[in-house]
């Protein structure tokens, strides 16, 4: 089983394609991304869970 943990530090929208390519390349069974944004498309085969955005950071 492969587990990928990656802090992507709120990368700009233009970098989302690079993130998707990396996720595909590693073929991880479990992926944990921290400090993400909602602009990333994780695909239909992935489950996502996130916390509520605090008002001062929206």
C-alpha cells in the first residue's frame, strides 16, 4: 500500500495541473493533501474531507 502525504501550501490555480500529474504518477492508494484549495479537481474516484473555511481567511 502506498500513502502519499503532501503539503501543497495553497498553490495558485495555475499549478493544479502539475498536482494532478504528480498524484497520477505516484499511484498512491491513500493521498493526504494539506493546505489545499477547493480549485483542485480530485476526480470521481477520490473521497475528500475538509474543514470549514474560517471567515478571516476567505
